[in-house]
C-alpha cells in the first residue's frame, strides 16, 4: 500500500531508523545469587515487547504522516449519457440590441437585462447546469474567433466563461467562417467519445466564399459534428426558410444564405428561430432531449491526502502507552500501601 503513495516531504523518510530507538535501552539486568529465586514470567516479557512495539508504531506513524503521503491526481473513465458541445457565441454589436419581442422596437440595451447577449447568457447557463455529464468548450466570435475554453468537464469553468462572455460591448464586424472553423477544430485530435455538437448562438449570418464553404464542409463531415443554430431574430417577420414568406427583400439576406449552406453540408443540422424568451427556452429544451447518447466520460480525480490514518494510528498507540503507564503508577502505589 505504501508503494502507491507519493510524498510531499519525502526527505523526512530519512528519519525512519528512529523507530528502532525503543529497542535500545539501558541494561537493567540484575546479578542474582540463586537463579531459582527468579520465577518464569512470560507475560511480563510479552508486555515489555508489546510496549516497545507500540512506541515504534508511534514513531513510524508520525514520521510517515509528517512526510505528507498522498495519492496523485489521476484520470478515470466512466460510461455516462450526454454529449460533447462547443458553444459558439456571437459577440457582435447587434447582440447588444434588445431581444426581438413582437410589437417591441429594437434599441441598443448594453446595460439592460433584455439584450440578446444577456438573454442568451441566462439560458445557456441553465442549459449547462442541466447536463452534468457533458463536455463543453466555448468559442467567442465577432471580427475574430477566440477559443476561450477548450473542451472540459469542469462545470465551474464553462459557467464562468459564459458569464464573462456577456460583459462589455460587442464589435461591429462578424467573421462567421473563422468561428465555425475554430469550433470544429476543437475536436481535432480528440478521441471520439460520443455525440459531437457545435451550438451556434447568433442573430445574423454571413455569406461565405467557395473556399470557406469547402473547408467547413470537410471539417464537419470528417469530425462527425452535429450543428445547431439558435437564430435570435433581428427583423420581425423574417424566417430562414424562403418558403415561409413572400417578401422579396429578404430572399438574398446573409442569414438565409448561411442557412441554405448549413443544409447542404450533409451533416446533421437544425435551426431554431427564436423571437422570444419562450421560444429560446423551447429550443434549448429540444436540444437537451435529443442528446443523451452513451459516451465515455473522462474525469480528473484530484490529489488525495492520506496522512490522517497515520495520525489516528499514532494516537491509538499513544493512548495504549498512556494506559500502561497509568497502570504502572497505580500498581506501584498499591505495592507501597
């Protein structure tokens, strides 16, 4: 068992020879004229050896405890139900606008709770909390894409990242192509453990050139990624599907072109058009229901200190020695009465 331990203060193990001290005592042998006067007393010899052994146990336990034994951090795998999800969050300036509600004018709301980014932050936080076994990554994008958090099982880390992503003001430009590539790249070189998802949260689109389209298609197909787009509408009445309205002004919008491209990737894809808090919640609930596939979860078990059992053993041995000493004192007093 001791061979499994690591030692925080390993140099203290050089003190281990001290456990032999109780066995080196002064010679108390008596010269007796007639050895027949000395009765055989095996019980006393046994008690003497036991007391020396207890003293050695005390020294051994204290030295081992002070040396700081511990089991090192290790990774373990277990079977669970969930998915691996990269949250792809839009922080362009338009996400500071009020979340589209029917009959409400759009306005800049950087400091208000009803801005798109703050609504998205609240619902993504709840979504993460509901999925204890998922592995999350986070990519923030506007004019550039930043992989803020690589894939991790740490819920504290992903929740803190989501909260931080809603701070400050957004930038005017959006680089959707770079963001989609950056999100997919998080799965590069990763062991395939189960369902892989990129969840795009954005209120706009971008027209991609042919080179960008080819690269994104190849990545999402090769890495077996499911793509979800939570589209937070900026314009009332506009839908991503052309068949749903007859407004010719919207036929050429970047959002529709991006939606059409996603449908052509030939990888699982679904868009959720959200225009209120209710529809946003329903979209995340729908995604939550669909992705509870069996996957292998890798957990990191923290370093585990192991000095406590040695302190308890030393305390127990000291108590026995103390009781033996008290009994000796009591016996001497009785003998002199």
